[in-house]
C-alpha cells in the first residue's frame, strides 16, 4: 500500500475518538442509519433519473447496486 493511500485511509482523530466511546450497539445503530440513508438517497436518485421505472424496479436496482461484490 502506498503512503498516499494510507494517508487517505486515515480516520479523523475526533471521529476515531467518538467511535471508541460508543458501545457496540450504538455503532450498529449508526451504521444501520447510514445504510438506510444510503438506500433512500440512491432510490431518490434512481427515481429522478428513471421516472418511467416502477418503485419495484427502483428498489431492485438499489438492492443490486448495494449488493455488488458481496459474493
């Protein structure tokens, strides 16, 4: 891994501190909320780009895009 790559991967110290102070369930709740927000934003984006798609088609594409690379 290059030095530049390691620098981009480094977490903000304040964020790292906040995460260290959270319980496992708090971290899971935050991650779940972020995933839900990502699904909503992607669905909104796809719906605006493809107004002819049904809600089912939008949700299928959201699922497909979020599942990429998961085996």
